C-alpha cells in the first residue's frame, strides 16, 4: 500500500538515515541466525538495532493513550476484527529476506516512484533475491549484508537487466538509532524498516521475540509518531491511527490457553507490542517467510479480538 507525503518542514528535528532494499529467508551458509542476544535482538552476527532502539523497547508499563478506545474501534471498523498472522506454511505468504556476505557484489538500483525519498544505489542485492508475493502486491525485497550490518530494503521491486527497479528504497545501519529524514518514506509506508518488525521462526523456536512486530490497518490518519517519519493516510479524522502508533496486548487478556508459536507471539505483543507500519488489512501482523511455521498453531491467533489491545503513549503525532 502507499503513502501520502508530509511537508519536510513538519519535523526538522528528525535525524536522517541511509536506506534501501528488502529481502528474504537467510541462507544458513554464512553466520548462524541468533534470535536474541544480551544486548538485544541479533541476526546473522548483527544487532537488529541497539538495545535501546524503539523497536526493542519494553512498553508493558507505558500509559494508555487517551485515544485508545477510538483507535481500536476504527481499526476494526474496516471489517477485520481479529488478529491474523500474515505468514505461515505456504511459502508464498510472509515477507522473505536474504542474508548476504560482505563480498556480495553491488548492483544498480533505479527508483521510479519515490526517487527523491530513496537512498541511492548501488545495493548488494542478488539478482535472484526473493521478492515478496513473487512480485505481486508490495513486492518487498530485504537484504541484510553481513560485516557492515546494513539492511537494504526495496518496495515494488523487480529485477531488471543487471540490477533492480523499485518504487522506493532505504538503507539502515543496524548499529544506529538514526531515523529517516522528516517526511520521507522508506520501503514501508511509515518510513520504518521492515525486517526488525517481522516475526521470525528462529526467534519463536528459541522461545522469545524481543522486539515489536509490524502490522497493518485498513485506514490511517494523516500523521505519524516517531520512529515513523511518514504519513500514509488521507483523513484528518483523529479516531484513525497514525503511522507509528503502538499497540500492546492488554495485561488482562488471558493467554494461558495458547500454545506453541502463537503463545510466543502473544507474549511479545504484551511486552513489546506492535507498530502501525502501512495501510492494508486490519490486524494483520507480519512475519518472515519460513518453512518452520505451523498453520494449525498460528491459527490460534485468529481468536484474539482487536479489543484485546490498547494503544500506548510513545510520542506526539506529527501532522
């Protein structure tokens, strides 16, 4: 889904970041995947942002946003009222990513939709990198380059000639808390990175997700909350969520009957929550494509209503 640009003057205090490219399931040929580390989430020998990054923040004790009830009601008003894992056993679902070595060759990237808000190439994206949905829909490509620990993400990507064509792209230094330039999009509508917000099977198999998850809503207001830097909504109705709004599973919601993969995900949603990252189907949480997912297990999430969540205060809305 796409974006509505905000004036660059709205939040000049934001820090600029480099950014581009998205990918898929990491080949285990290089460094092993490590779901968690003492300093925060880890992946392929790299931190997935510093431990104090917003994605890794424990929000279980934050105050409830005064607009929480209105936000929850508006999210469900689009028709979908229950949580849904937008990933599973079917390998055409989920958002794939690929891990490449430091020697991965750079290739040219041509941006055709948001070139002024994209980090210029070249990027170390393999010509056979997996594309979300096989090239249908948002067609994200995510690439993590080892050694430099940079994340390259692309939106609306397709392989062309000796490189790639994409709608937009962003490069993220996973050792830094730097954000996109104020008003800029990324490979995601909210100007956020995608890979750090995915539920990954290796994390779930290790028994713990230590970061927030990415999710979508059917309609959003024209505004954003840091670390989101870009609005994707066309309405000024304050009952709709802004990009970057963070929800958490209520402490009062009983998850004792949930098991396996769903239980690990719900525990993460209670502690770290989930962040509005794009317009799409309401309550759909994102995960990495992986053959280890079990649909019978993940389907337990379909019984969790949107009313089990509450919005928390993490910052002011930038309009």
